C-alpha cells in the first residue's frame, strides 16, 4: 500500500483540513475507552467494514491497527499518542487508495457531569482537491453511530 507522509500530534491543531466533533455521552469515560480499545473498536460504526488492532497488548505509542472504510478504503494506522483511559491519536501510515497525503484521528475522553465528553478530531491533508463533502458525510456518519451506540 502507498505510504502517507508522517506527522506528530501538532498536526491535529495545524492540519489543512480538520473536523472536530464533541459528543456529550450519558455513559462513563471508562465505557467509552473500553469501546475504543476493544479488539474490534468502533464496531458500531456502519461505514467501517472492519477495524482491528494488529499489535499485542498492552497498547501504547507505536501500536498498529488496520481499518476498512466502506469495504473500499483500507488503512494502516500507527498510534502516535496513547494516554491510557484518556486519549489516543493515530496517523495513517499507508492506504490502498491515494486519497490523502496525511490523515489521522484523535480521541479525547473526559468525565463530564454524570457521563463523559468524547472529542473526536479528524485531521488531514487531501492528495487532491476533491472529496471534502464526502469526508464530512463519512465523519458525520461515524460520529452519529457513536452517539447512538452510547446513548441507547
């Protein structure tokens, strides 16, 4: 698979394209974290054909994961930040389609009132100037599925 350009955690603040979503969820931060660190994380997201860790536990910086989106886009992810129980960030290091120059996600889980707040940020640099609206639709679907899953 073609490689993407590497980056560090500062990219989540400086990326050419960013979509950040704040979800106030009526569940504990521990429950959300368990969903993010499960063997099949984000299984509730309909547009994700598969997501699985490819590194052994315990997870941390350097952990790898694969994901398939819509059964078409396959990604290999490397975690560049792992704060157990609170925050994780990954950079995609390779993808089967040349859609992005750089792409990553950041998950921040914080206690909030009687539940928790999940801030989910998608940061990327597109390889070409097409697909911005499609990205927003895909990201919105993932976020809506996550909100529905933890609010049920």
